[in-house]
C-alpha cells in the first residue's frame, strides 16, 4: 500500500504530464551525453561564487483540484553566452536532467533567445510545480563540464507557524516526512529549548538556541504514517510554537 506522500508525488508526475494545454513545459528533455557532469547530492547547492538562481512565480493554475504553480528561473553571476543543463532534484530521488537551456540578456532561463535581426522570438522556459506541503522544489543550472553552476530552491506550500516573536518552519527532506529540517527563530540568546516531534509516538529532546536566538536541526520521524498527522513543537520560556503536517 502506498503512503499518502508517495501517492501524491506519483499523482504530481501524472498531472504535470497533462499540462501542455495550460503552459509550455520542460519539453527539451533529451538525456545528457556522457560528457555532462551530473551534480552530486553531496555538493548540491554549492553555487559558483557570486552565482545565484531565483524562482519567480509567473502564474497559477488548477488541474483536477490540484494547484500548479509556474515559475521562471532567473540567474545572476553566470555568463549569458554558454549552454546550460537544467537539473531537478526531487525529494526521495537523485538529481535528473530536465532540459537544455540558455540565458537571455536579463538572465532568465529560456529555450531560445530572441534575435530581432533574424525575426526569431524568445521561447520561454516555464517550470511547472505541484507539491505536497513542506516539499522543496530544487533546481540547478549547470554547464556541461560542471564548472559553472547556480542552484535555487523554493517551498511552494510551506509548513510554518508563529507565536509572539518566535517562528517555526519545517521542510521535508525524505518521502513521507520521515526526515524533516526544522528551523526556528525569535528566541532569547542561548535560551533552553524543548523539541517535541513525532506522530503516533512522540520524541522529546533538549536543545539550546544560538546567540542570535535561532535553532536548526534535522529530525528523523520514521513513525509518521497516514492518516495520523506529524507534529513538531519548540517550547521555551519566552514562547511555544508548533506545526502539524501533512
């Protein structure tokens, strides 16, 4: 029996395959040749110094009741006269090549640059996303030799909460929320914290905020099972903040 998250991720792939009528998709999906260097999960996110990749929302649509967000990719700090491979790293998988792309004069990723002298119009790249709550969408633009690269990430449907000055968010790092990333802020410097997490079986641990009142950790939540909701809370003297998911 498939878990809820696994089912939703499979459904996401099926939904996105039927979106051509709504928007242009990543249609240039020829597999890279042997000379292309595949990004490693261990080095993912390590952009070339000075290079950045931003995902900017362009529009939203709804397919069979599922919201789909369309993003444009904007790069800074990368040469605009080179060819790039667009890589996507979905939760629970290895990075995969998605398209061969270029950058226009403003740094936007496109399939084809405009050329007024030849009466050639720009062909945009629309990155379509359907995701479950707290699921990050990770994308990178990398030259085929791997020498130049920029990575970007966005969580379309964040799981977060605030209480007073305190804020808590989680990000799914593995399927079914079995591993999540916790980020909290707004506590007193070096304040004692109690972290509770789990679902059918709770786990409690003691921690301490940093000098700037923040705290971050990776949590293993192997007991998260549908239909029970997972939960993470951070308790301190100054405040208590809690999130539930999925």
